[in-house]
């Protein structure tokens, strides 16, 4: 599973069901299973074996 995930240690926000990080200003679509409480401190982005 080498290279299928990376961690963003700062500058993470959620806007309109998208994860906004410095590398992807347009945002990455995400499926929130529950509401966030407070501001996220970091995020881990991973890719499944099916490409999702």
C-alpha cells in the first residue's frame, strides 16, 4: 500500500462537503458520516484499491 495515502498536518478546512487543503484549493469531495465538532487539526487522505 505504499504511496496510497498522505497526511496534511495543518491548514485543513471543510467547506460545502469538500476537504480544502493547500495542495487542492478546489477541494476534495468527501462523505461526512457525522458532523465535525470544532476545527480539524490534520487530515489523512487515502486512496482505496478500487481508486476511490
